[in-house]
């Protein structure tokens, strides 16, 4: 009778250990999957930002010079205020 109680206690602890191990592995897998999705989203956003900055032009409110969004100031008058102009879509 005492040995059957000991066997039952060992079975209970072993099932608890297996359950905790499975939960920890599942948590680690889902966390790595989320991290991978986040990295992919950051890569997509950097590509979109790069292409958007290539298309984006800024007009200086002082001298009306249109220049690239990559520069921090107007190349003509060196003003650092920016007004965003979106590229026009060609009409067909």
C-alpha cells in the first residue's frame, strides 16, 4: 500500500514536470515567432520609408526651392523648416 502511494506521487510529479516543460517550450516558441514577425515588419517599414523618402520632395517656405527630404535644410537659403509635397500622379 505504501509503495502504491509512492508510485502515485511520482506519477503526479512527473506529469506536472512534463506539463511545465511543454508550457515553457510553447512559450519560448511563440515568443521567438513573435520576435521574427516583428523583425520582418521592421524590415518592411524600412524599405517603405526608403522608397517614400526617394519620392518625397520638400518646398522651402522662404525661397520656394524644392529639394529632397533626405537633406536637413534648404540647399539654397539654409532654412530648416519643411513643407511636404507629395509627388503628382501622372494622368493617362
